[in-house]
C-alpha cells in the first residue's frame, strides 16, 4: 500500500499518524499514570505494594490451589479409564479430524492409510523410531512409515493438526470454566542431554541440552512451541507463537517471566495492538524510562 494511502486509511481508523503528536500523547499519558501511582503509594492504597525507606516493596503471591482441589484432581485421575494411546488418539481424531491435516506434500491428498500416519507420529513422539515402531506393529511396515514421514509430516501439517485440536478443545463447554483463551503465557523448559561436556553452563550446569519454549492459552491449550538453544534469550521468541498461532483465537494479553522481557517486545506488542504483562523478577531494582524529571 502506498504511504499516502496508508496514512489516509490509518486516520480514518482513528490512528495518530503524526509522530510528534503521538509522542506528546504518550508523554501526557505516562505522566498522568505515574502521578496516579505516586499518589496511591502515599495513601497506601495499592494492595500488596508500598514504599519502605525509599524502596518499593511488593508482597509475593502465595499458592492459590486449595488442598480440596488437589484431592479432587487425584480422585478424577483415579477413575479415568486406562486405555491404549492409539485408542485415545483415534478417539481424538474422531472428535477433531486432526489427521486430515497431514496431506501429501506434492498432491495435497490425504493418506490412504491414516493408521500409518498415526503410527509415524507416535514413533517420533515416543522416541521409539520408525524401525522399532514397524517391528511393534502388525499392520504397518517400515516402508509405509518412512513414506508417511517423508511426504506427510512437516511443520505446517503439524501446526494445522494442533490448531484443529486446540479449536475443538475451546469449543467444549467445560473449557470455559478455566479462563479466557485470549490471555496466554509462555515459558522455557530445559531438557538435559545427560552427557557431561566438561563445559559449565552458568544456569543449567555441565550437561548439554536444549530449551523448548512453550505457549499456553488461558484455557490450558498448548498451541505452540519452539526449540531454542539452552543459553538463548527467550524474548526474541515471544512473538513467534502469537503471530504464527494455528488456532482460531487471537491472543490479546500475554504473560512471560523475566526471560521473555525486552524493550523490543514491549514496543512490538504495542504496535500489534496486544498487551504485554510480564512477571518481572527483582522489579524494585529496575529503572523505568520516562519523559522529563521523575519522582522517586
């Protein structure tokens, strides 16, 4: 879109296109909010937040899961039927049609034997491998598994399948009790390779490994994950799962821990119309940028 046309469209939509006017508005907004916080702190009107000897004090949250909920979870788990993983996945497919997402790379057609696709997915998910999966199966050969892996399993088909499962999950009436899907969060989890490398990782110790950076919706739908280096910063990957989200819901408010925070993430969230709500470690030690002179 040409620049002149874009500016007309943005003005018609209510966006400020003059940078000086926009910055002036942000300065006024920030000054107003800082003044509100300052006055609230003086009145001791912020729950769990106070100033002691010139230092900000924030009361940490306690665990909110009551013992009765833990007992209920165990009771529900005890009465769940014990079935084979293949039976469970066939039932999930019947409800969601996720196997239809795995199409041939060349023709776009579905596999004639969906059981081969499912067995190939399980071979990777369980770390069993194609050869041992073929040996354990009475109906699927190694050649069929190899063919399915080569032509049907790829990142975009996995993303499509996951999106179908997540959408079906959100369509369940019970899922509405868990929260708002559009309020999402992400965090990294380290997986060790369990082989001493002789090089000490300051955070994770001497073993090599990697991190999986996972995204969870407010209704506990795991809708995206990225494999990243164990020492890589998490902030550059925060937008990956939100902008490449295969499900139909739109993340509006996103939570991370300190690892997911950077000035760039704050700025990009604002430009994209989303709210960034990080949980910051050692927040009282941080210095926040502001316009003009700042009060304590």
